[in-house]
C-alpha cells in the first residue's frame, strides 16, 4: 500500500507540474499575441509616415543616395535653372531674434532628416532670415496638395499632421515642417493644422533656395 500511495503522490505532482506548465504557456502565448498586436500597430504608423515622405523622395532611389547627394553637391532642391539663376542674386534679410529663438531653429534644422546635412553656414543663413508668425487655434497652416512657399519651425503650441483626412501625428516646439515642398519642388504632402494658438519662425521659398544653391 505504501508503494501505491507513493505512485499516487508522484502522479499528483506530475499533474500539478503539467497544469503549471499549461498556465505558463497560456501566459506566454497571451504576451506574444500582445506583442504581435503592438508590432502591427507600429508597422501601421510607420506606413503612415512613409506615405507622407514618399511623394517627395521618389526621385531618389534610397536614403543613402539622398544623403550622399546632399554631402557632395549640397543641392537639396529640384528647381528650374532659370529660377536658380535669378535667386542667386537674392539678398537674404537678417531678421533680429533672441538667442533662444536662434538656438531653437538651429537645433530643429539639425534634427531634420532632410536639412541636417546642410553646411553650418547655410543653416545659419536660414536661421538669420526666418521671421515670426502666429496662428490661431484650429488654423490651417499647410493644406495637402497646395504649392508650398514657406518652411516652418515650431516655437510654441502644437500642430496636427494629417494625410487624406487621416491623422498621422502631432508636433510641438523645435520641429521643422513644410520643408519637403520647398526642397523638392513638389506640392504639400500633408495638411498641418494648429491644435492651439501657435507661434513659428518661417522662411520663404526664395530665401531657402538661394541659401542652398549658393553653395552648390
């Protein structure tokens, strides 16, 4: 009888061990499902962002080619030769601004994938020529499909970025937007609307193009 009890006890231990393993497997499967869901969500967000920059980067086969192009030729726009020649004689304004504003604009440009490879002298000229503008809450700052004429650097407030009516993200101070239409001579790739009263520093097209092409 002692042997039978030992076998029954051992069997119960095995059954409990299997039950714990099953519970652990269920827990791990649930965690895996949650991670798969998160990965899918992040992939969807990535696809949204790619859809914004794709129209402006179709002329470049890869990101490395774009960076190499910027480093070697320092030519980040596709403007007509006649326009470039005309803009080569543009005198860029030097708009007074605080040291804080200058540093914010400079940091924003250096953080921007499409402008960070400019020469520091080019960046400084863009910083100097930018001037302030305010937008009320719910103002449409940039409309998808429009011809671009300004580059923006956020100073205060928050904006919502959307494409084809679908919200992509929100941006706060220290971010550049509107640069793609200027740098690549294309229409606006997304709509930008102010969520709150918003302040920004802006540079007109001729100033940016003249600055970039001056070093080509």
